[in-house]
């Protein structure tokens, strides 16, 4: 009969290697606008500005609904526009220790909700400028929602906002041979 107990030898070693590659020099790189995050930021900036302009052409812009839409669109325009500039000049990569993805995720998630509310409210005002603003608001809502999803995936995966981080995991295990049976 075999003796029951711990095996004679059992070793497990896990090695996690993280390699972060960033360039800390400031440089202009227009190719960021060809990436999905760059396209989304450009759409967000454009939709925010066009929505704001549409609201300004309304005779009813002093309504609280129009003021709310204007407020939401201008904060979105400036925040996302400045962030787009930081990405274009690789300033985000220079300061890679700042949790850019988390900050962007929170902003994009919040602005998805706020733009959705503002756009729905704009559809309740029956004039053409509010209808056009609502359209651009819904475009911005979709762009911010998709961006929030991408940022959430990046945060969850431990990625960087700009630059590359490669995490590799290696596990080795050594086990003892099975116990001999006693005759």
C-alpha cells in the first residue's frame, strides 16, 4: 500500500517581467490621428464644437436646456482638445507615470452620460438648431462611450496611454515522481 502524504519534491516558480518602453522627448506626431483613440478624440472635439455652435444659433438658447448643452459641450471641447494636443506632442508619453487612462476613462464615462442627457433634452426643444445640436450630441455620446470602453480595457489590462508596456509571465513547476507502491 502506498504511503499517503506530501510528495517528496514540489516547486513552483512564477516570474513576471514587465518591460515599459517610452520616449520622453517631446515631438509632434500627426500619425496619432490615424489611430482609433486619435480618431475618437477628433470626432469628440468636432461634435462638441459643432453642437455648441448649433445651440448658439438658437433663439431659445437661454433656456436651461440650451445652457446645459452649451456647458457640457464646451467642457468636452476644451478638455478633449487639450488632451488631443498632449497626445499629438507625446507629452502624455513623457509623463507616463500619471494614470492617464484612469483619468480619461472617468471623464469619458461621465461625459457619455452627461451628453446623453443633454442630447435628449435638446430633442425636446422644437427648433432646428436644437435638433442639429442633439444630433452632434448623440455623435459625441457614442464617441465618448466607445472611448470609455477602450480606456476601461486599457486600465484593466495594465496598459499605458502612450508608449508600450509588455507584461510576460513565466511559470515553471517541478514535481516529484509518483510514490512507489509497497508490495
